[in-house]
C-alpha cells in the first residue's frame, strides 16, 4: 500500500510526541521545574540536579529506543520496512 501522506502523518505525529518529552525532560525538569523537583532527593542529590546532569541522558536513551521501535511498527504498517 502506497499511502505516503498517511506514512508522513504518522511519522510527524511520533516525532512531535518525542520532541515534547525531550523538551520536558531537558528544559522542563532541568530548568523550569527544578525548584519543585529539588524537594525530592535521589541518591543523595536533589531530583532537579539529577535531571539536569544525568536524568535527561537516560530519558534521551529511552526516547531513541522508543523511536526505533515505533518507527519499525510504522514502517511495517505502511509496507516500507527493511525486514
């Protein structure tokens, strides 16, 4: 099935969702919400500090894994997978 508009709509929807999570993890948790998150401690460090230093990296790695998994599903659904 050659539904290029549907394929790109699904791809852009996925990218939009990932970018929102990326923004919330990096800018939101590390800067905007840091004072509120700093009331919680993780491993002896304030949670806002943790997100600014290490937590956002873990979120980025999870986003990469999620993106590859979902793009594989989108590719298979539209018949453009490399499998």
